[in-house]
C-alpha cells in the first residue's frame, strides 16, 4: 500500500508535535484497519462459494416472484412468507454483490420478461 506509506510520512513527519503525532498514529491505524477490512471483504465477494450463494439467491428471488405473480390462490400467510424470503434474498445479495442495486434491477427485468412470456 504505497499510498498509505506516503500518508504516513506526511502525518508522522518529525516537525509534528508529540500530541498531534499520537493522534495521527491512531487515525492512521484506523485507516489501515479499514483498508485491510475492505480488501478482505472484496476477496470474500470474489470467492467461488460467495458467487454460488449470490447465484442461488437470484434464482430463489425470481422463483418467489413468479409464485407470487402466477398463483392467485395463495393465502395471506403464504404471500407474507414469500415476501419475507425475497427480503432475505435481497439482504444476502446486498452483501455478496459488488453492485447489489444493479443485480436487483437485472432480476426485476428478468421477472418482467418471464411474466410477459406467460
């Protein structure tokens, strides 16, 4: 992390008083931890298992939507259950997808096409 080293050199230079230097060290540690966390999160998102989970959630979301659209005999309880399952899929996609909003828009388009085809 070349950029972090440059920032460290600026924030921890010899001409900074000891109190500011201490504050800067704490701030730099927080930034460094944040960067490490983000890198780990990104590598987790790119993992094959995570991609498989996201794929399954997309399929499930579409399946639940089609059940809601095609089955007019669902009880209120059944509809609520399907909506809750969709909410769960949406939540999982929000943490597994880099562009969760784009993924949801794509799913909605696929659902509309499937409904139009029936």
